C-alpha cells in the first residue's frame, strides 16, 4: 500500500521548524495558449523526525496520513547532501 502513495523529489528550502522541512518541487509544463515550456514550483511541508534533512539537500518525500493542517508528506530518503561552504576560510 505504501508504494502506491505519491513520491516526489525536491530540494529542502527551509529547515527552521522542529521536525518539519519545506520542500520545493519544480516541474516543467507547457503554457496552454503560447506553448512555451515554463517552470512551475510548489512547496510542501514534510515530516522530518530526526531533523536529518538540512537546507539545500535533495530529498524524496512520500505522501502519508495528515500529520497536521499542512503536513501530509514525510521525508523518505535523502538523495544528495548540500555542499557546505565554510565562509571563515574563504
């Protein structure tokens, strides 16, 4: 049953909340009148139990039961860690 739920891949844009991250999903779609390919982005709040995902990480989120008013996804897997640049040594 769990595999039938929606899975999306996106980038963590905010990790300031406790046990929650905001994930931005970007997709391309064609404009209905002009036919130009445009990027459309949408933000989802996802449950991050151990605060493992940080800002800039590429993550896979999966749909689940409603955890709160806005949270209906959880972080299933961290696909790629963000590159951290230490500004003190630069």
